[in-house]
C-alpha cells in the first residue's frame, strides 16, 4: 500500500519539498508559509476580515470562514508547551539522530505548532522554557523551521 | 433521548481468533466474525436488516459496507454505513444501531469490524500508514509516531497533575494480570511488574515499550436487536441503557489544552450515557475502555467518572483495576495485553462486557456483573463514545 512517505522527489515541482526521508506536498493555499521559511520568516495565517490568527494554514479562516491567504510574520519567540524524545523513528529512513525531540510550542502570537527542538537534551527541558525559531537549509535546498533554547 | 434506554439489546457476539494470523485477509475475518455472531444469536442471517462496518487499513474499498454485505450474502438491508470515528467507532456503531432500532427503522443491526494489521502489514508497514494520520505538512516532517501524540498529552498530565510513569505502569501490569485469565490474550503467559515496564526500552518518552499496545489481526461482530425480540433469543440479552458521545478537533494545534479539555470531552460523553441510563458510577460493576497506550487507562477512567483527573494515576496504581480490585477494568486484557487489530480492538471490550454480563467470561467472570460502562476513545482523546450496558435486572 502506498503511503504519503512514498511521494517521489521532483525538483521541478515547487509544491514538493524534499526533506530527505520524506517529501512534503505543500497545499496551494499554504505556499506563503513555505515561501516564508525560505526567507527565514515564520508566517502565521491572519484573517483580514475578522482579525483571527490561527495555525496551521487552511483555505478559509477557521473563525469567519472568509477566504484565507494573508499572514503575519511571527516575532520568532515561543515557549515550550510539551515534548517527547522519539527513540523509534517513524520510518527507518528518518534522517535525524536518535533520540530526536518532537515538541509543541506556543508562539508569542498565541498559536501552537509542532516542531523539532534542536541543540538540547530532554533532561534540560522545563515547562514554559523560552524558545526561539530558527531555519535550517537541507541538502535539497528546502528550508525547514526548528526551535532551540532561547538565549 | 430517554427512549434509547432499554430499546435495544446486544443479542449476538462473534470474535475470531486473535493475534498474528498469517494468511488471513480482511473479508475472511469479517465473514468469520459475522458467522460466529449469527450462530451466537441463533437467528437467520436474512433477519439482519442493518449493517455497520468500519472498512480496513489493509484492504479498504469505496462503499466497503456494500462489498461486505455481498461477501456475507446479506444484500437486503434498510441501513448500511461505515463509521469512521477511529477507536470510538465500535461504541458509536452500537449507539447508531440502537437509535435505528428505537426509531423503528431496523430490527437487527449487525456491526462487523475486522483487520489484519499484523500479518497484512506488520509494524514496519503499519507505522508509516498510521503516520499519515499526522498532518503531512505541519506534523509528520518532524517525525512523531502516532503514539507521540499520546506522549505529548502524557507530558502535560505529568506537569499539571503530577502523574508519574511508575504510577501509570500499573495499568500495563493490570492488563497482563487480566490477560493471564484469558486463553485468547496474546500476552497471557508473560506477566510483568512495574519494574519491568520501567526497564522496557523508551519509544517516545515518557512512553516505553510496555506502555504500548499490541499490533494484531482479528475480527469482531455484534448483533444489536429490538429489545422485545431479544427476549426470545438464544442468549441472555445485554441491554443498551445509555449512550453518549463527544467529538472534537483532529490535529493537536487547536486544542485549548492537552489535559482538562480532553478529559472533560470524555466526561461529557460519559455523563450523557449515565444520564440516559439513570445510573451513576457507584452502580457500575465494571469498566471497559480503549487502551492503545497505558496512559489512556487513567485518562479514560477520569473521563468516565471513576476518579478525578488529579487522582487518576494514583487510582490505577492502587490496584483498584487489577483482578481482585474494586473496579474490574478490561477483564479480557485490553489492547495492551489481549489484542489490538486496529478498529476491532475497541469492539473487543464491548464483546467482553457482554460475556461478563451473560456470565460467560470463564476464569475472569465477575460475581457482580449486572452493569458495565464501555468507553471508546480515539484521536488522542479527542473522540469519545460511551455505552452503559446492563442485564434484564437493570431495566
């Protein structure tokens, strides 16, 4: 059975982001998010009609259902909400050093997102620790957001 | 709503062999569970006029329920559908069946769930498929396992309510103790201690291997019938006294929080079921719940009202849910120690509840077995459906 992990790399397709062990097929309405990453901007959807700020990008505002497409650039500050150290990779091909930290962060703008926390060990982590977003260029040229301990 | 109380009864159960079944396929497991269920109920399959299926992770089809009906030689029905509420599907299907019966649309609704995750896919096959439950842009690229989401919830329960992995390990230990009494349970011969759980390898912290459920093959079927017809049946009817549900977000991003919000969703589901049943927790002789990871046991028990969120881990650690305890929980061994064939994995607790209420549970039969609460849970505590079941005496 084909899984989303079987998507082939296609360097000519701007909507396929090759992160090595899998390909992210980006949604047309979410291009702004991934284009933002290339410019080292974490872009968060904001509705121009009602002012709602939400995450993750969806075709419509999740509050007033107006067409989405506008965004704000996050200041990049976040706090740690929850974390887990993964010792068994989701597929063998995951190109991350085991264990890797999967975290849920709260952005200063009030939305939550999942990411990897890099440059820290699980033992160091505390509820509400200040974090900072960073951007990492992969061998394919794709740019992914990540978080690290602030300061 | 109160017309649901006692309107329908579970009159047949069918449970195939469970475990690793090489060469099995989904339609065969469906047919075997349906055959066993019809035999158990003692009716003619032409009397089945409703069919609810789940589909399959291994061999799914558009209109799976119609294909299944064809395989089962049951083409004529007033109602067919698939239910897609994950681990809440089994309880939800019973509630739907009873609602159809209570409103006069069907007389006998069969529920058939089967899958062969173990032999059909195996851990290396199923884990990437389950990974597709994650958001493919905003979750999966960061490498979470499906149970990493439970781990993220577990972390917040540790932070906010002081639950410890050692306390929760007692849920895995109790599941093995129950499994030892069930000849069909995969882990019947491998008792463990809390120290064993804590020494098992970390998977996605704080979850360790022994906190995680099995990956199995198996099928399970239920027949839900009009209560007035059920009384003349082959087996003692087990009545649906109440049902409730709560369904919420899909991804974790928009959950207000990972603790109270989730437990309260489950509580709203359980409270509706208890209200319709006109019964409280002290009236329940036993509890059944989805336990894809050990942490779901205290979480669901808190939702069901047997303890509060603050005391739930301590309640589990007290031995209350183990054999001989004050509240028998998952007397078949649960997903942790009996079987987890995917969605049928939460039909098995309903079947076990029926066995207990009929007095057919063998070495694990409880003396006091007139009522049971069954709580189906899915989507990392975001989808809940609760049933209250009772014998004739409870009507």
